[in-house]
C-alpha cells in the first residue's frame, strides 16, 4: 500500500481520535502525546519490519479507551471494528 493510500485510510481515524481526545480534556494523554507516539512508532515500525499501517493505527488508538465505560466506549469499539474491517478488505483487494 502506498504512503498516500495509507494516509488517506488513516485520515478519518486521526480526525476522530483527535476530536475524542480533545473532548476528554486530558493534559497528559491528549492529542500531543498521541502525535509523539505516532512519530516514534513510524520509526520503530520501519526499523523492526512491522506493518506500518497497523503500527500507526495502534499508535493513534492507544489512549482512546482511557475514558469511563458507557455508551461512548461502545461507540468507540464499533468505530474501531468498522475501521479494521474496512482496512482488511482494502488490503485483500490490493493483494
């Protein structure tokens, strides 16, 4: 998958994660922290030969579930499952 295709696939996740973390209002595990983790994971994924899309997805989502359980958490789980399902389908089509 090209870098441009990967960026296009991650764009809605990035927007959603950013909005979710901004709404949570955490100063330690907010968007800036996630962006730092994302930059580090890009380097680590290349160095270790890990799938860059999955690594970056993990970096983006790693703090999303830190909120209280409830309907919002269920919506997040649904969103993540839908994204992963779509990503799998697109990867299969690319092969």
